[in-house]
C-alpha cells in the first residue's frame, strides 16, 4: 500500500515539473516576472516523500530478513 502511494506521489511530483515547464514564465509591461514558482518546491517535496514511502517497505523487509539470519 505504501509503495502504491509512494509511486503516486512520485508521479505527482513529476507532474509538477512538467506543469512548471508547460506554463512557462512571462514578463508583464511593468517588468514583473510571472512564473508558477510554487510548483518547484512542491514537486521536490512530493518526489522526496514518494521515494521515502516507496523505499520504506524494502528497508523493513531487509531488516526483518537480517534478524531472521542471526543466531
């Protein structure tokens, strides 16, 4: 379950980066830069959280196997 949620979060993070590139940036008549900057930190946050949630079950299995092999 956590692996599925992690994968969805990774896809959402990648979607934020794609949306940032598709929306682009513009400069208005007064010289102000308009860009969807919030998508960048949100994308990194979603990617990091998704990677942690995806790796968590693998680490648990590895630790459980290590404890079984101990004498």
